[in-house]
């Protein structure tokens, strides 16, 4: 299966991609994670991306499409993938269409996780991850079983993203509405858009996505 998880910042794209990839044997491809890895490595792409991301704006289509094109060449994607946070502009969507058609492949579904703006700031400013294994948590909605200890790997080191502050979130939301929301009619016209309610509990959102995916198989 080849899927896109679409939604505003904090909608739950990453949380759900990590849950769904395990059950359906898919690979999560997050352009945000790839760009953060580029920043951490100190590469030229990372240097260009850092300032843009810290301001809550979108990195250029050329850079992001280049990163995805390289990743799609890897041989761990035979069973399919979940694109998390890509495409984010109509230009990126058209580039993806071309990349897939060149490989005689097509998207199975675009899952749009629908969440009102007011909820998103609260979700993002409460988010943190395990610094060792990357498992995601939230100050209110997803706490570790033992406070300060990662459920998955036992590490006691956690980190928060540089762009997870209220001011930057507002810029990211503006970018979403201006540049990414037009992808909803783009994929609706292709007949592959599936919209789900992202304002329920994490488990229930996963259940809705499962239902969509079971309908595809
Ligand atoms: P990216 O890393 O993709 O960030 P984003 O789109 O802003 O989305 P987030 O990762 O913030 O949210 P999410 O939907 O994954 O939510 P999560 O599951 O973590 O991109 C970062 C930046 O990189 C962009 O701003 C841009 O600059 C650049 N970039 C990336 N891709 C690009 C592209 N294609 N083109 C150009 N630039 C690009 O959930 C959030 C929190 O809420 C978590 O703590 C979670 O535990 C909690 N939570 C999740 N679901 C629920 C629920 N149902 N109920 C309660 N809490 C929940
Ligand atoms: Mg994410």
C-alpha cells in the first residue's frame, strides 16, 4: 500500500504513521524527520532548511522533492509506505505523481486527519520525544507509564522540537492553510481522499484509519 497522511501540524500524522506502519508492515517516510536529520548532520541541505523550519515556513519544493526521490530508491519499501508530511504543496503533489508513474505505481489512499486549529497549539506545545529511540509523548495526552522513563527503551533523556512553540505553530498553521489545504480538492478529484476525525482519542483515530485501509485491501 502507498499512502499519504495529510493534516495540519499536530494533527497526529506521525503518531498514527508509527502505529499503522507496524500493523500493516509499511514504512513511515516523514519529510520533517528527514529534514531534522539533515540539520543534525550539518549538511548543506540541513543548513538551508534550518532557518526556514525555525520560522515555521515550508522548505523549497526542490529540496524536499529531491530528498523524497532519493529515499524512494531504497529497497525497503516493497510492501509500501506512508508519506507523512509530504506532499505539502500542489507542486510537490505533481512531482510525486510523476515519480510514482515513472515506477508504474500509484497511491492507494490519501488519509486526511481533520483537527480544528484551536486544538493543535495545545497538542504541539505539549509534545516531546525520547531522545534515544524517538518514541513520541505528550504532557497531557500520552505520558510514559513511569514518569521520566521511556516505555519503549527505558531512557531518561527526552527532547522537544525547536519549532514547537506557540509563535512558530501559528506560522506553520498559516503555511498549512495557504499551501497544503489545496491538496484536499486535488486528491478528492482523483477519488482517493479519505477524511477521518482526528479530534478523538489516539486509539480511536487509529481505528478509523484501519477501517479505511481494510476497505482498500
Ligand atoms: P513536520 O515534522 O512534518 O511537522 P508538521 O507537519 O508541522 O507536523 P507535526 O510533526 O508537528 O505534527 P503531526 O501531525 O506529526 O503530529 P504528532 O503525531 O506529532 O515538519 C516540520 C517542518 O519541516 C515544517 O514546518 C517545514 O518547515 C518542514 N517540512 C516538512 N515537510 C515538508 C514538505 N513536504 N515541504 C516543505 N517543508 C517541509 O502529534 C502531536 C502531539 O499530539 C503529540 O504529542 C501526540 O502525542 C499528540 N496527539 C496526537 N494525536 C492525538 C490525539 N488524537 N489526541 C490527543 N493527542 C494527540
Ligand atoms: Mg510529525
